[in-house]
């Protein structure tokens, strides 16, 4: 699996941990920054992750920050992205199985590294159910396409 990952300074340590853990499991990680714990804004990194997923350079994306909220919002500005904030495994499983999220946001100041791996295991292990959920996703994705210029 090719996974794009990006963070701000608050998510930097968790990003390093996840890159190591996910790499040990045979995943290919595309690290889109940041490259240090120095204070920096998150939008550019999260948008880059969204673009990598939207453009097909990665199958999934992970965005990390203090809470994960702003990171999710930034990634969702990219056309074709369905980013979900998942600070527990239950939300992560639902984000994939019902909402077909292709980017996950996690708050590094909220979630311990080992728990973040549990969240990712739930997200990556879930399968999109399709059916009525696909119809609903198609509705808002069609709206998104109609609004893009």
C-alpha cells in the first residue's frame, strides 16, 4: 500500500513513529513533511497529502497535527478527498466502511502513538460497504464536481 503522510510540528513525532511502524508492515510511505519539530503551519502539508491521493500517487493519506481538526479541514479542500478525523478505532472503522474516507486525520496531542496504530489498523482493515452509502457519497461528490471551476 502506498500511503502519503504529512504533519505540522505538533504531529512530527507521531509521523516519524507511524512511518516506521507502517514501513515495517510493508507499506510504502510518501513523506510530504514537515521535516522538523519547528513551529510551522499545517495547511500546505495536508493539501499536499490530499493532492497525492487525489492524483493517484498514493492510495490513502494520513494527516497529523495537534488535534487533527484543522488538518482534516485542509485536506478536504482538495477535490476528491474525503478526510475524516478519527481519534479512536471505532470512528476510523466507520470512516472507511461507511464514508469511504481516503484520508485520515489524527490528533497527536490527543492520541498516543501505539493507540494511533490501533486507529490506523481499524481504518486500513475496514472495507467500504457500498450500497446506500455509495449513493450518499456520490451525492456530495457530484456536488463537489459541480462547484469546481
